[in-house]
């Protein structure tokens, strides 16, 4: 199940590109919290804390317990990391969007799929394992949110597949994808067909026929004369 990692945050007073760059120079990351029936919040996070959290997570959809410092004390808000913006070159965290959730309400999240084991069709038949989808959209309560879905492929033979309906999901977790959707398959090895060399003289055959017809035509003209 997902760990509800604690993450400290403070309210952010200034917004906009210039303010965000100023925060970056101060070692902070701007963030926003959105959610149904909740007040949207503009926050700032410690860059090292959020970077470390993401570095140790299996995906960016992490459930966090935000400890928000504001005038008069600290309030806690359960939230799911919805989107992370990175610098295109340095890959630094530039901005984070959180989706506020409630402990007793169902949430939707994309969970990474990780195959493990050596498929029988690969080991004994020379097949090739192909992962058709790398994430599965699920529905569950926040406390039941899995960090990753590990799928045992050991018994998967040649030309066999694992579908969404075959996945052993944790209790309380429901897939939001088509049950017949293929997740992992072991395909037969591809055989490359070598091109057949052209038969010598085959290309010249039409010309020979044309020449023969031309000669026959001349003979007919001679007879008429």
C-alpha cells in the first residue's frame, strides 16, 4: 500500500513567473493544491525534500500528508501528487500540483506495472516478452493505494498473454480499464525472410517475345507484297 509520506509546506503569497524564479534561487519549489469542495492553495516546498521524495518513489503519483505552516499553527491535508514539472535539461523540479483527497473517498490513480520472473515461453521457446501497458488506472481509497503492481510472468508460455482481468489486485483496489486489455504477452520470435534472387533472363523474356512478334509482322508484310 502507498505510504503517506509527510511533506512540509508553507503558504505562498506571491505568484507568477518572476516569483517562481525567485523561489528557485532560494531553494524552494512553488506548488498548488486543488480539489473538490476544498479551497485552492498556493504553497512553497523545500526543493531538497520534494526531490528526495520523488527520487525514492516508484511513480510521481505519490500520496502525501501535507503539513502546511500558516499563521497560527499547522494544518494537515491529504493529497496526491498529480503533476510534476521538471527543467528540460537539468531535470530539477520546477512546480508541483497536488490533488486534495479525503480518507473516506475513492480516488483514481495510474499505478506502474512491473513484471517479474522469467516467462516460460521466453526461457524454453525463444519467445519475446512484450509489455503492452506500463501503467494501470485504478480506483480505491487512499489507504489502499498500491505503490506498484508486480506481475509474475513465470508461467506465461509462447503466444500467451496476461490481461487486465488476470491481474491479482490488492484488496480494495479496482481496475478502471477494459478487462480484455492485454497487459503482457509472449510473442513468437520474428523470422526474417530473405529476398529471393531474380532468375537470370526472366526480365529479358518480354523483349524476346516482342522481337519475335516484330519478325512475324515483317514476314506477313513480305507475303502480302
